[in-house]
C-alpha cells in the first residue's frame, strides 16, 4: 500500500554535462587551478576598481615613493603591500593591470587564431586532395619555425603595440588549431550523418560549421586553453625583451625587465612578484587544460 501511494522517484538521467562536471571534479588539483584562475582573472578584469592606484596615471605617482620595501607606507598613506618600483608604482596595482593586458591579448589573439585555424582545418579535411595538401604544407612550414623567432621577426617589422603583438600571436597560433581541427574533421567526414547531409543536398557551409564543427569542439577547447597560457608567457617574454608592448602600457614582462637591474642591489620585489603572478597564472591555466584533455579525450578516461 505504501509503495502504491508513494511510488519510487524516477532515476536521475546523467546528462553529458553532468558527467563532464563529475569527471572534471575528480581532480582536486584541477579544481584548485580553476579556483586560482577565476580569482586571478576576476581581479585582473576589475583592476580599475579594486587597485589601490592607477599605476600608469602620472598624477598618482610620486618619484619619492620609488623602490619602497613591501609593507611600506607612502607619504599619502598608501600601503605598498608588495613594495613599489623605481617610479613609485604600487606593485599590487601594476601586477593587476599587467594581468589584465595579458588576458586581453591572449584571449583576443586566441579567438582570432581559432577562427582562422578552424576554417583552414575544416576546408582541408572536407575537400581533401590538392586543397588539403596545399593547406597542410602551409601549416607544416609554419610549425617548422620556433614561435619566438617568428614573433621577433614580425614585431621587428611591425613595431611595438597591443595590436601588433595580437597580430603576431595570431600568425603564430593559427596552425595549431588548423592541424587539430583537420584531424578531428577527417574522422567526422566519413560518418553517416555527414553522408545523410550530402544526400539532402545541404549547403557545404552548413555541413562544415553546423554538423562537423560541433563534433570537433572537445580537442579545440583543450588546444585553446593551452594556447592561452602560451600566449600569456610569450607576450611577457616579448615585452621583457623590449619588442612587445611599449613602456607606456602595463605588462608583466615590462615589470620584470624594469626590476631586473635592481636585483643585485637587494630590490628583488620589482621582478619577483610579477614573476610569481605570471607563474601562478600560467600553471593554473595548464592544470585546467590538462584535466580538460583527460576528460574530453575518451582514450584517457579511466
């Protein structure tokens, strides 16, 4: 009688999203990396509101506050929790502004490179033959050169600037997306749903971008995550070498370069704390990317 009046609840259906979340949460290291990344990203995007000062507004800087130790207080009562650089910038504010620039450059260049590389990879896999050979030889030529070498040559020709470094990163990254998407699209092209779409005489663009592309997204997401970390590291490296962003724009690489000459004199914090922020950001993104690779790749699942 009780069972008739109170029937058992239907079993919960495990959706692909729930399964993905459950698999991702199995790694505590990946969750910690995700939490760190979210905090760093949010702080960088909100730097204009949460930073103690605008480190690139000359009206808020005082040269007398230069190279103050961590925990020191300026004449205006501002506490330099991580010290100040040679121009009197608060290191906390400078790091947050530099992280914002790094994220904007990495995400913008990543989206553009993903769009270009995805289109090239889909066209190469779908048409095959000479089109595939021509496009993949271009990808092979691009991948045969070191990324830092290509970036140095491009920026030496184009000059410094945010738009210039974004263009350089796009040229460096698109080939990785193209090769990844082509490998996945070659498998999808031979499946029944693509043959059915051909029989229905659907437009080729619809077959490529609405049928094949969604099934190529898992490896594309993994590559995109890793490339964002690589872009942040590359932008900082180029700025450190003096060919990336100009000194008037915030950059972690510039902060590290500015403090490099003071390390031997004991003023370590100008380079040390931006380097730690750069390391923590890149490691957190890579931890998330590694777990995404394990979850989205069936061959790596337990």
